[in-house]
């Protein structure tokens, strides 16, 4: 069986984390969220975490080498995995290139990227709502939310073209009931 390696794609607030949870529950995949890994470094008070926090609190992406290094470690420590869900990574074309190289060195590859499509207005509404509950400082401040959306549009959106060029890009509507969105996600996965 080849590995099932999925990239969940979409702007902040698109529902990547929520749908990742559905995927974890239904497929035996390892969930790799660079945002979660960075927040865990912050909680542990590591030097990496402290440096990353300065950028994350402003809604700016952390350097490519930092997240690529974290993903590389996680791939090495999960050698027997059936596959991975990449959530919030790759966020730049350089990260996508590095991920292809890391997987190729393990005789593996990305199976597909699935994008969750949500309008900008809906995103801002969801993020402000989440900010009241998640306790994430970067969700609480409208200015930081807008910066994250700008970072997404300038640096991350081009990553879709990277996978389109490899015929690995799929997209589904990210609005509606969580379960309905998951049905669409499964339908795409079944075609991979
Ligand atoms: P997230 O939890 O995916 O919304 O990420 C929260 C913040 O962590 C982002 O705004 C970035 O500052 C940082 N971050 C997470 N993943 C990446 C990544 N792949 N590349 C660069 N920065 C990231």
C-alpha cells in the first residue's frame, strides 16, 4: 500500500483543524500541524518557541527552515505511518519543494492537496469568534487576523499552483455543516 499523504489547504479559519480531526478519526493517519507544533514549543518555553512567538503574535510566517526542520523530525519519528495529514504546511513554495524532497528521500510523495474554499468575510467572522474561545493571541486581534490573511494571499496561495502543476490539486466548499464538508472530503479522498 502506498502512503496516503494529504495536504489540507486553505486560509486561516477555513476549517483545516476541524476537518483534520475528522480525518484522524476515520483514517489511520498522523496529523502534522506546524501551528500546533510551534504552540507546543511556546508552551514548553524553548528558544525556538520564544523566537517563533514574536512572529506568530504579529501574524507573520516563521522562517521556512524552522518549520521544515520540525516536519523532517516528525517524518523520521513516524517511519511506520500509513500516511500523514499536513495541516498548515506547506505555507510557501519553498516549503512545498522541501516537502517533496523529504518525501522522495523516503520513497514517498504527496497524494493530493485538498483546499477548503471559504469567503474572506466568513473567515474574518469565524476567526474573531474563535478568538473568544481558543485563547490564541493571534485570533484575538483584528489587525493580526488581517495580517495573517495578507500573508496567506501573498506567500501561501501560490502553493496551490505548485500542486496544480503536478495534477494533485482538489478543492471543496468549506461552508455548511462540518459533517457535510467531511462527506465532500471523503469523496475526494476516495478518488485518489
Ligand atoms: P496556524 O495554527 O496554522 O494558524 O499557525 C499559526 C501561526 O504559526 C502562523 O500565523 C505562523 O506565524 C506560524 N506558522 C504555522 N505554520 C507555519 C508554516 N508552515 N510556515 C510558517 N509559519 C507557520
